[in-house]
């Protein structure tokens, strides 16, 4: 069974660089306080690292 994490968008992507906006969209985060659940993979953790200042992560 794969471990999962919950990612919640806490800060607005307005006035952020394009790669951060695209990363949030790829994670499925489109609105503030929206929470998505993903399996823990190196790809997902790399995406979270790019936008760590905009999201909160729960294991």
C-alpha cells in the first residue's frame, strides 16, 4: 500500500512565476483551501518542493 499525502493550497498563485502556476494546476490545486490527495512519489515531492511556500502538506 502506497503512502499518501494531502496537499492544501493556502496562498494565492497571483503574481507568481509561470512554472509555479503550472505546477499547482498539475497538482490539481485551482482554488484556495482546496485539498487534494496524491501518492508519495519522487515526482510529486519535487512538485511540492517547487510550491512549498504556497501549500501545506499533511502525511
